[in-house]
């Protein structure tokens, strides 16, 4: 279907209108990343006056279609088939690319989940347009309709602004957790259309044999994260941050080198190649503050850093900094928290 | 089988010795993209079991040659370097296009392996892009795979769990980082690789017109580099005597709740 050929830009860009949002789902429920992307689309829609078009694929899409409208889509197209309970690379590309050819959106944003990235990359080639991955900022120039996609660069502390001015749709993905969730309004008005897709089982080449759900803790949902970096120095440091995390009712995180060392699984890794987190409290322990890590946690509400280097880069991104040996600081912090907790427990009132 | 690789700057500027836990700071050098090493290993394991030929391929300037020889020293049968000045500045669309054209030139290929992403630009677009150009099935984010009678069974590691998919060949499989332990080169293979050398193809060799690739035929353009955004945070220094106040502040700001977790 996609012959080897260059990406020739369309001649008339003015017929490309609207901001399409692909709505990634799991078990017929929108993923958090999908809802984040509706918010991104909505903001651009409000700024430019373009409508926000949701596209959702699943086995039962009715409730997801409604949700998408409540969160901010103006039009939602749902495609359903019993075969679409799980993501399948080729058929989903067929549907999304088909919808792009039909609706001619100016912009297409896709949640950067693993399946979303798979789909976006394939669709970009199918529709012969440009795709920017892992955007930290997604915006639109209201007068030109040009998508402004910004993503971090590697190794140095800059962001690149990437544009796709001549091809349509202008495509972008963002990692889950990059944006706040938009608010839900069940009174919003929106247009919906649900299509039942006839799938010829014999033409479905990809068979899903099994799915084993993961019991692993999802740190992106944690309100408090205590994260350790190379400054931990030895694996015992993980126990220490785990104790502090436990006291604060949170979970642990690590920077990339620690995950690379295998001290904890990569599920706990925060940063560009790990998870993007935005907890209420982020405690950075022995983390120097490389840009790759910073992009993963800089939107946390409050950031406290503990580092023995008083010039640590992470301090520039912190609300509170503690200069000192983490092996002395953390036990003392735990002590203080324990003391405060005792005081916080309501005493039985005298009768 | 084909394995797509990329030579990238070494991301591990700081390296901790796994035995002594001491820090080594080495100069940034070039390495084979880590996930691509795992992709090569996955292909070599299939070769060990089922036979077949493994071709390693990259699109890069001539400096990539020793890295291709390294892959041959580990067990790849041949290596292709697509090197052409015209590809400079290509984004993921023309890169996928060029690699797909080169794979087609090799003739019948059952499985194309690639790393899930590169450690430098980290888009993960090229594997799926190549699959699309080849009209092949795709199993992305694969941690292990089996081959049987023209089918690949792959374990895909997703955020929510592990999915096992079965797809017919021709298939593209992208392999996740650290999913296996790449084997070492052997001296005998190294000597063989040096003697054999690599194949160097230009765009002409793979019938890709020069105006299909490069900066000017890339849909995306890097417009400007901006300083990294920084929230205005106060970096208030706290010493030990202020730990109590700090915790009180955090409670007041409602970022922690000591009553619930008590």
C-alpha cells in the first residue's frame, strides 16, 4: 500500500483543517495519555478556532466516544469490531490513515504510549507526512495553523523546535505524563459517529495469543516519588530511599544509570528514556540533574533535592535543597517525619 | 534476516564499575546503539537455532565501517553500509525509505530486526517506518521471539503487560534494550570480517533518487534550538535544624499527608 516514494507535499494546504487526536485505549477504556492529548488538542482548538476530532478504535467504543467528547473533542469517530479489543499494528494503521485521508486534518496528535508510537510511526509513512516524537510542548500558530512541536535534545540543555510546514497532517507524539489532564464536562456538546468495522478474520495476519497483565507499580500515578541517582553510591542506597518513600506514602524512582546498573527494574526509571512523572512531591537523592533526567520530573509540584555537591545542577530545578551526605540526611528526615506523624495522630479526647 | 543498526554517541559518559561501584568518567565516544546490539543478538540466536543469513545494515558516513565489522565479528554474515552524501539531514521518513529500498535489494528477507529506539534521537520511528514501506507485519517493543514455519511469535513488552503476538513473515521486529546479553566478538570471526570487508552502497545502487532523501525531502525541519525551559524555583537551602520546618511546609502545601500514611 505504501510504495517506495518520497513524501510529496500536497499542493493546496488550505483544505487541511482540524486537529485530530488519536485516542489510545486499553480494555475499551481511554488511556491517561489519550486524555492528556485531548487536552492538548483542545488548547490548540481554542487558540486557532479549528475543531478537535477524536478517533477511537476498540471492541466497544460507545463509552469512550462519550468520554472523549466530555474531555474536549468536538467530533468523535469510533471504529469498533470484536477483533479490535487489542491493538493491532496494521489494521489500526489502515483505520487511522483512512480517517486522515477522509477528514484531511491539519494536525494529528497521538499519545506516545508504546502502541501509540507504533501506530504514529506507521501512519506517518502511510500518509507521507512528518512526525515529531516525545514533544514536551505542542502548540499551534493561530494565523498559519502551523504546529509547533518542541522536544528535548540529547546531551545538552536545549529544546529543538520542529516543524512540518509543507506536509499534512502535521504529526506529533508526547510521552504519557507530559501534560495535565483536561477537565471533564458531561454537558459539552459534540458530534459522534460510530462505525462497525467488518473484519475478515482471514485477512487478519496478526494473531494475539495471550496477554499477561503486569502487576508492577506504576510510578506515574504516585503522589510522592523519592528518586535516587548515582550519588547513592551503592545498592543499599535503594533501601534507604525506599524507607523514605514508605514514610511519605510514595514510591521510589531512579535515574537512568541506576536502572542500567540493574539495581531496580527500568519501570522505576524517571527521565527521557524512562517515565515522565509529575507528582506532588519529588525528592531527588544523589541525582546530579542531567537534562535527560530533568525532563522526566521538572513539572512536579514541589521538588526537594539532596546532594553533597553544593553546585549540583539539580538544585536549579529545586524548591528546597539540602547539601549533605544522603546517608546522614535521610535517616534524620525519616526521624523527623516519624515524630511529626506521632504528633499528627489524633489523641483520644478526654471523657 | 537483516539487522538495522545505528552508530550513536556513547550515552554513558559516567560509568559505574559494577564490581567496585566506583565512578569512571570516560570521554564520549561512538558506540553501536544499545538496543541495536540486542537486536543483533536476537537475530544471531535465531540463526543459531534455524540457520539463515544475517545481514547488518546501516545508513551512515564511512566512519560506521568498524562498527559493521564488529557486528560481523559477533556472527553476522555480511554488512551493508549505505553511504551517500545526499542522505545527510534525512529525518525518519527518508531514512526508513532508504533502508527499505536497500532491504528490497537484498532479495527475500524474512525478518528485519531493529532496536526499539536509538539512544540519541530516541524516536523509535524507523523500525515501524521500514515495516510500512515493506508492507510487512510488525512486532514492536519485543523482548523475545521464536520462529516457526514462516511465523514469528513475539513477546511485546507494553506498559500494561506482556502481549504475545504471532505474525507471518516478512516481519519487522523491534527489540527492547537489555532484553538479552549481546555475545562478544571472536578473534576468528574478526579476522574473517576484516578479510571479507563490508559492502558499501550508494543511493544509485538501491535505485533511490537523490531528491527523495536528505534535508530537503524530509517532512520535518528543526527550526530552532531553545534554551531548556526552567520553572522559577527558589532552591531554598535547608540545614538539619530546619528539617522540621521543611516537613511542616510540605504538609501545609498539601504535597504530603502524614495523617493518612501514619
